[in-house]
């Protein structure tokens, strides 16, 4: 019984690590961090949707091309 529980915990931990890695890799976690920061600094303002966030991020990157070759 203990071995089964330990294996289940290990699999769950491994799956959580894979999920974290994929969220960081795809940028999904970045949007979540942005939403948290936005809520802390602007509690009364509505949080931008994912699409609005991507547009804002793209505009910012185009206006501030630091360290990019193209």
C-alpha cells in the first residue's frame, strides 16, 4: 500500500513539473504573472484578456527593440 501511494505521489510531482515547464516554455505563465501584477498595482482596472495582453506585449517589443537583431 505504501509503495503505491509513494509511486502516485512521485508521478503527480513529475506531472506537475512537466506542466510547469510547458507553461514556462509556451509563455502561458507569463500572462498569469502579468495578471497578478496588474491586479496588485491597479485593483480597480479590468484585467486585459489574453489577446489584449499579447497585442500590448507585441507593441512594447516593437517600440523597445533591445537586444534583438531584427
